[in-house]
C-alpha cells in the first residue's frame, strides 16, 4: 500500500497536542488493515522523520441505541500514536 492509503488524517485534539509537546508523539487515524511496520514506513516516507515506536489503538464498531432500540451503527477506527526520535518534529498548523 502507498503511504497515502495508510495515513488517513492527523488527530488534532487536546490530548494529541499534550502528547506531542510532552512525549514527542503524533497521533494519526490510519487504515484498519495497516500494521505497525507499514505505519512506521508511511510516516517516515511522508514526513522525512525518524520513527522510534508505534502504538496502535483499535476501536470496534458498535450498535447505536436510542430509548432501548438499535437505530444505527457507530463506526470503528484505528488510531496510531507515533513516537518520533529526539529532535524530530511534525508540525501541522504553523503560523495559524
């Protein structure tokens, strides 16, 4: 797979901002079929940085209920927390 098919979008939340500042990690939404090695290679290729470690969180889809009835489905996702080498950095919103 190409890195554009593996990395779907960056996660820009308060938690992601805190871990980026404190632990030099960046969070991405990734393809459910991608493995840790593929995610590592995709980030290194896309942003020209050195990746030390990749942690993956998988949330399965679940039924959405309202008043005890199933009315739909909440989508699942796969998220990767990528630890960068010392001195490396990925900036998404500079000068905003």
